[in-house]
C-alpha cells in the first residue's frame, strides 16, 4: 500500500510525486511507456515570469529560485522579442505593457534577429526570458521521488478507480494500487480521472496547439536568437537545437487524445510568421501538436476536491506547467500535509477547486 497515488507522468505529476515523497510512500502512475509523453514532451519550454494570469505569474515568481538554483538550475538565456506591424498596433501595445517589455527600434531588433522583414515596423524586447531544460527538470524530480522510495508505474493506463473506506484503489494492467490520498495530475484526461473516481468534474478543456520544426532560416546560427512572438500571440518562433520551432499558437478545443497537428491551421500560422521574415518558409522538417488544458477561468487547479477531500487536483496547467511546477508542487505538498501554504493563503485559495463551488 502507498500513502499517495499520483495519476499522470507529465511535469505536474512528476513534481507533485517528488514533493509528496518527503511525506510518505508515493506511487506515480503513467499510462504511456515513458514519462512526459504528451503535453510535457511537446512544450516550447520557456520561462517567462510575466506570462499568464496574475495567479500564474505569482506561481512563476515563486518557482524562479528553484529553476535557477535547485540541482544546479535548469535555465539558460533566451530573451523575448515581440514584433508588430502597422496592422496590429493595439495588440502590440497591449502585449508590450502586459509583459513588461521595452520598446526598441527595428534596427535593434534586426541586430537580434537579422532576417526580419520590413513588415516588422515595431518591436519590444527583454532579456529576462529563459529556456528550461525540461528533460533535466523532470529527471531531477524523478530522482528525488525515487530517492525517497517512490515508485513509477509506466505503461499502466488506469482502468478503474474505487473508494475504499477513507482511501482509494486504482486498477491498472500492472496491478492494483491503494493509498489514502489520490492526486489527479492527468493533464487533458484530468476530468475523466475525476469521473472515474466519482468526483465532480470541473469542466477542464484540452486545447490543441500545432508546431512545425523548420531548418535554420538562411542557414543562420540561431543559438543567440530570442524567442519571437506576434501580437496577440498569433504565432511564435523559438530556436531549438539548430532549427526553428514555429507555431500558429492556436487554441482549438478538442477531446483528450494523442494530439496531431492540423495542416491548415499550421499553414496559416507559418504564413503569419512569413510576413515578418525575409527567407522563404520551406517544407517543415517535422510537425506535431500538443494539448494545453485549461480550467474555465484559465487558472491552475491545485488542492482538495470539495466533495472528496482525499482526492487532490493538480490540473489546468494550460501552457504553464513547466514554469509553475516548483511552486505548484510545493503547494500540493503543503495542502496534503496541512501546512500553511508557502505561496500564501490568498493565492492558495485562488487556485483551490473550492472556487468552483
């Protein structure tokens, strides 16, 4: 028997399992053969402290010291460049203000990214945006969990969940697991896990986001380039291992599934990106998609279910799972341990499932 069962082997579940492993025996259950297979394995992986709702920004801020220093840190410099044109002045101004960017000249922008076209007639920038080594972060948390006696059950899709007294029995092809606390970190499948457990669902909605990997435009060395955004986040581009990731940044509501890109949506996003650069967009090296799952108010859901206090939600990460993971997982441990939340009681209440009544 375990003390805690965590369902979901993405960054939310891995980090929660690591934190809980200091409080008792943890079993982490993942449906796929490897951790981080779905959304966590398809993330653009940027730490941008000002990105998201105010509660998300607060989690980002609380997570920053961990990202910078724990186990040697997982951040490396990237920078963020917002590009705009005469057609989208209002959206550009709103993004500039919201993200706390400094407006710079187009000449300065081209020093950062030399392929910008004349369509880009305004720009905003700051250096305080960082790549996250997502694989290292996940492996650090997994080592922490295992070092405290925790167990990973991969390739173990949950087929049923039953309440047993004050605890839970989770049934998988690898065998049954019992525990007094069940943590739902199942990402796009979190509402399905709740329904399986007889817990009231919250209306979580998975959203598809498509991505293309392009060869380095013009053969440039991209290592020092910042991440680029279009106004209103209608596209973004990010250097990655010598290539360029480009996304239309769409949010298409879908059912939970192993996501795949929509070709037409991807083409539209590449067309919007093409306006801002001079090299012709060529056939992608690869394409894929991921799911970003949001609660109705687009804030994370962290805490005990109102109708089942031994069922703990760790869901609704949207596109903020990696950058919020240190603080979100610490809150889960504080809630389970009955401690005063390190992030503060007001923020903990704002993220609690109790906000849905």
